[in-house]
């Protein structure tokens, strides 16, 4: 009979990632940069919303953006073209997430000194990105009205790790059966401290609340 080896692991398999994430977080803190990680499913409106938000804020604070995709530089180029802010495209080698080591390596190529707000637009996926700490100070998650209010039931980890949940595309609510109360109850059950803001990139509704919240967090970083 073939002998089976047993290996005992006495620390988290993500321990190295967590250590790198803390290094990134501290580095951003020391230079006075608020670093946010934006996650969602594909098609929820990340790039469109971020473009609108950046244009609303760019005259007040210095913003830079990093975009993660398996291939192409479509989204990063779109942000750069529509906002004029510096954008970096990260290709993650076909993976369904970006981790702290990838983030740290990207930051070595991207000068963020003097940046007040650094935005990481994570790859569109409701599973893998929630499992890896990127080193961001805040996790922001987008849930679009067309996706439905049941997503917190199906992807609990994503909603559990997010500081802010933006319910996007609220201008389409007349065409979809979306229960805002049910969505909020499901999110709060998973994450009582989550800040929930309904927004529309098309009409601008809710963006001022998001801006005020980020400006408040930036002020805290710079104290």
C-alpha cells in the first residue's frame, strides 16, 4: 500500500497575501492616499460609474485608477479618455481575481505619490475577488438593479467583506423587479456595518453621497 503523507498547516494559506496587503495598506496610508477596491459582477456598471464619479471629483482631489482584466485595455483606456486622469491596465494572467502581491507589483510601476484617491477596478466576478485582500483601505461593491435583489443570498462573502455597497442603475428600476428593502435587509444581515447607497451614473443620483463619504475618508487618512 502506498504511504500517504500528511502535512499540517498551522497558519492561514493566505497569510503571505495578508502580510503583503498590510504592507500596501500602510504604504498608502503613509503617503496620504486613500486606496479603494471596487468589485462587482460583469456588466454592473463599474467603469461607467467610476467615470462619472471621477469627473465629479477630479477638480477637488488628485485621482488615479488601476483596472484589472484578463485581456485588453478597454476599460483603463475608457477611464483615461473620459476623465483625463492617469490609468493603469493590469492583466492578471487569466485569473479570476487580483491579490496583494499583484497589486504591490503594479504599484511599483505606477507612481502614486501625491495621489489623494487611488481606485482599483477589480475584475468582474462575485466570488474570487472577495477572497483576496488587495491592501485597499476600503472595499466597495456594486449591485445593479438588473441583477436582482437576491445576490446577497447567492454570494454572501462578497457582501460580507464590503464597506460600501452601491446599488447601481437605479434609473432602470421601472423595468426590473428589484426590492430595495429586501436587498438592504439581506446585506445588513451579512454585514451590519455596510453603508448602502442607491446610485445612478446616468442621472447622477446618489453620487454626491458617495463623493462626500470618500472625501471624509480621505481627510481621515491625511490626519
